[in-house]
């Protein structure tokens, strides 16, 4: 890798000397780094710049494979949406003239190395006065044509993945109507940001509750509910990329919905927790978050730092809602919803459905779904053995099993053994 880098830099210097008729120490270099998650943004900016009507391209070269007679660039297919790809130059240099800046001549480059990308600008030192205007021009170009704008994607510790559109209606989110009303009311500015005063164009909500009660389902519904960019961020990504980079991305793609999953993992104990300090700084009200909505989930609200508790320190998170286990009527609706998508259970006898509703008190939506899956597995297993099985008898067996195991699907408190 070092040998290849030295060769590229040597070839870069050769072409720069030919283009500028200067030595490298007479030039100014400006680099902007992009993490592996966001390298497609660097490729897109580079491509948009070369395609702009103000730019005249003199020559394009890849200095990893340079000769006087043959100039090439490295191309790759990159994801720009769910099941959507585009060909980009991923390593290449362009010698260009900018007509809007007195035909300024400079070298623009995109370089991919170790999975990350760098967008590089090289000037003659006497043209340094054009650097700031050019950076502002590139920033505006990025805003107008950002490859992630309006997309739904997830950031994990090591990658960015585009997600399909979430086709979830409010009726599919079965829980307290009061919580859904409050969430929708707080994020209504995403429908038409310009009709709201600036102080009301940012809201942050924390959803707390045991695993499986539907916190993530609310986030999925919201990400499909509004016509905005959706960013799903795992705790690993928050640690690896850093809150500053994540929030900067949300701001650059506004209006945006920033979804922080399992916040307790990244915002717990302060000791040695650098991301927590960065997160507090991003949400303290001094950094602009206009047109950015934030929804965070946690299984363990008691371990989250007090500075994020809206009751003790309002402003970072504006509201916190505790999502509980479903009521009997909500369990009935959930079971019917899951059964409506089953290809194994053609019909659930009403008395069996009521048995399930009555025998699943304090169980979560995820546990109810797993219960139906168990019924399906037992039915298919019995049929494969040519046994006479029906839904009612399988439900009777499962209810009996749960009585024997004192509830079956238990929930352990945070830090306790399950």
C-alpha cells in the first residue's frame, strides 16, 4: 500500500508540473476527507463538478496508472438508493478551468484509499484567494444535488445501507393513540417547514420501553410518513463516526428525521464516554438543528445520562414517552394483523383467538408475533408427519406450555439475567 501511494504521489507531481508548470512546493492543496460510510458523497460532488456548465475539463487522469500516451480513471458502481446504482469515478484527477472565477485553473481529484475517500483541490499559491469562494460554490452544489437527499438509509459501525420505502400506515402501529397523536403533533413541521416559526422547526422525542413493544415500529412509520431524508443510526455508528459527523449529515440533508436506536448504549456512563459529551454538545441548543427531527429509542431509560432527560433538563429531548405492553384490545388487533399475513393459518377460530388474547397479558407485540410463528411451525410439522392437527388444538398446547413455564416469554430488567 505504501509503495502504491508513493507511486501515485510521484505521478501526481509529474502531471501537476505539466499542468501548472510549477513544483509541488509552489502549490496549495486542500483536502476534504469522507469516511467509508459517506464516500459516495465525495464521488457525487466530483461528478457534479465536472458536469457543471461553469467547469471546463482540460484533462482527466488516474495517477495510479499514468503515462503520456494513456490516461485512465477508476470507475465503480455505487449505491445511490435502494436497489439503485450509479457509475462514478472513484479515483481520478481532473485538470479544469472555472469560468465563473476568471477561468481559474486548478486540479480537482477524488481518491479512494483504505475504503475512505478524499476530495482534493490543488491551486497555484497565488490563487489562494479563490479557495473560499470555490469551497462555498462546492457546498452549494452539494446541497442542490446531494446523493442522499430524500433517501432512507441506515448507518452502522462500518457501512451505509439504503432501505426500502416504509409502507406502514398509522393503523399498523398498534399502541396508545395518545402517544401516536403526540409524536405526530410534534413532528408535523416536517410536512411544511416554512409554515412554522424557526423555534418550532426542531423537536426531539425519546421513546422508552422494554424490547418488542413497538418503539422501532413508530420510527418506521414516521420514516415513511414524511417526505424527508431518514437516517437510522445504530450505537456502533454513533461511536465509530461520532455524533458531530452524524448531526452534520442530518443538517446537510434537512428536512430530515434522525433515528437514534438504543440510545442507552451510547449515552450511559459518562466515564470515558467521549461520544456522550459530543452528543450533549450537538443537542444543547447552541448548534442549529432547524428542520431536523430526532427520535431515539431506549430499553433502559434509567441508565441514560440525566442531561438527556427532558424532565430534568428540557431542551435536548423535548418529550419522553414510555411505551408499555399492549392492552387486551391492542393484543387482539395485533394478532389479527399478524394472522392476516399468514400463509399457513387460513382461519383462526374466534374462541382460539380469545384464548390467545387472554393468555398473553403483559406480552409485547414481538412476543405475539413469535407466538403466531410457533403455531405455524407446529401446524406445518404436524402436517409433514401426516398427523391430524388443527389451529384450536395447537393453541391449547401453547397456552398449556405457557402456564407450565409461568408466562414463557419473560422480560428481564436491564442488567439482570434473563
